[in-house]
């Protein structure tokens, strides 16, 4: 294999890889062995026809596609290593020469990790995040607990009011025609939740159990179902149940039921203490974010588009795994949100760019400050991971390869860079 490397604009590079004719011939033979059972040649049992006979009947290039894949699989990793480039995207491959008896030549256009020019990063001045807990915060927490301990009572002697939890049947139509998703029975709907279109919920106020009515709404112009967007609709609705949330009084008795304290004042003091601890952690995180964001703003770099594309794809897969862990397929998620893959990628692109910029800048700080992570520090982190997995640290370490350990060291160094920047910053 021979390699030529050409640096392109905006941190792109083109690798031209030449695979010797003899090696490519072996790749063709491998492709023949892999695919020979697909061909039925008169006079030969299936899978027994010689290579030259199949090439004669189907063309000399019949195995080229698989042979090219084989040749690239054999050589691309070595080409990446030999290039000494830090490649950060999948290659865009183009075949330049593919012919029997001649070298196989292909190019791989790739994104290269950009150089970062740090601006001011020590002594950054940012506004300190507030960790103050107010009386209103404590009251809001009390109301949250109050709602968690409410009970639903069935209402039969009055019509629907704002805030009621109802059960309804509905059947919708647009221009007199039913539409997909426009009909349901025993549907739970909280009045005032704004989970339905437009003024749907408000029009049910004043309706009694068993009463049917027509609800007139207009779908939003940006509605995900394009055939309904901006169109007026009519729903025939029947109210079947009305329930009201009954809240307990916030007093000493309430405090004793929901906590280990006998009085409301003691319970409120405990809530305040827990809120203060929570807000201090949130403020510390916010301070970190503000400092890092300012340092990133002060830095400059030229990020190639394919690097962002790769990050977006990673985020899409990450999102799909998260949906799956919640029992929702990615296809269902896309259907419910009305998004397409293109719109999802476009939505994720700014966040992907922020992630890349932040990581690159923090890595640049690691380099500028010569932040090193010792083996002892790595062992401490592995010990923490082992405890969370309920494993022995030595066993976990055995399972980890050198790449995983080095990646952990890099991640720890990046976190140390964050700690360094915050320690150096001026929080005002």
C-alpha cells in the first residue's frame, strides 16, 4: 500500500491510497469465494463454477464492488495511522481506479481535528450564580408536596370547571371528513392543561356529565400533520366523568403525615435546608458553565462540517437509545413529534457544534497548562465505577483495554481543566 496526503481547506484532507495489483487480485478472489453460491452456471453445480467462467458470463467487474470493500477494509486503518492525521469524521470515499491487473486506487476525504487558538482563559470574570433560597421557594416546594398528596373526588352535582380532570369521548372531522388520530374513547383530559389544540379545553367548561357538544378549533399553522395545519376542525365531544383534585391543608397535621417532623415550622426548616443544598450544587454547575462558555467564546477554531455531521449522528443514536430505554421506539418518537430525520438533525446541529467547540477548547487548556492525570487518579476513578457497577475494581480494570483507559484519562484531564478555569475565574 502507498499513500499520498493532501491538506485541503477548512481542516479537511484527502488520502489517496494505492493498493498493489497483486493484493487487489487476492481481494477479488475473496469476493468470488464469498459470492460464488449466488451464481447458477449451466454445466456446473451451484457454487462450483470457476471464477473466470462467472467473469466471462457476467462481466470482468462482477466482483469489483465486494473486492473494493475488502481492499478498503484491509488498508484504510493503516492509511489513517500512516497519515499521522487526527481524523474526526467518517471518510467520503471515491474510487479512482479499479481494473484487473492494475493497482486499485481510492481516495478518502476526511475532516481533521482543528487547531484551537485560546483567547483569554485565566481570570475570566462572570456573574456568580445565585444559591439563595427564598420564602417563595419553600412555599413552592410545599405546594408541590401538597399536590403529590392530593386525592381525586368524583363530581356529579355540577358541570366542568377549570382544573377538573375529565374523561371524554371525542370524534373530530375536517371539512366533514374524519382524520387519523381524531377519535378516542375514555380519554383523560385535565381542563387548563393546554394539552389539546387551541381553545378545546375551555369550551368544555360548563358541560355536565353525559352532555354532548360540538367543539370548534383551528389547527396551528405549524402543526406536524401538514394536511391538517391551519384548518378548522369540529369535534363531537361527550363528557363521561368529572373529578376534582382535593388538596390537604398545609398545617402541622400535614407536616407529620408527609415527613418525620411534628410541626409545620420544623418541616419547612428541613425543606429550606435541602433546597439550599440543591441550589448550591446547581449554582456550582451554573458557575462552571458560565466560565467555560466565556472561555469558549474567547477561543477561535475552524470546525469542518463533516466533524459536526459525525457529532450529530452520534447524538441521534444517543437519543434513540434513550427513547428505547424508556420503552419508546425511535420511529414512535418521530411520529409523535412530527419530525423527520432532516429536521431532527437540523435541530441538533447547534448543540453538536457547542459540544465540539467546548471539548476542543478544554483539550487546548489541558495542553496549555500541561494537565496530567496519574495512574493513581485513574485507579480512583475505576474504583468509583466498579462500586457503581457492584464489581471488583481489578476485574473491571482487566476488562478495559488501553484505549478505554486512555479515553478515561483524557476525560479526567478535561474535568480538571474545568476545575482549573473555575478556580482561576473571578465570580462577581
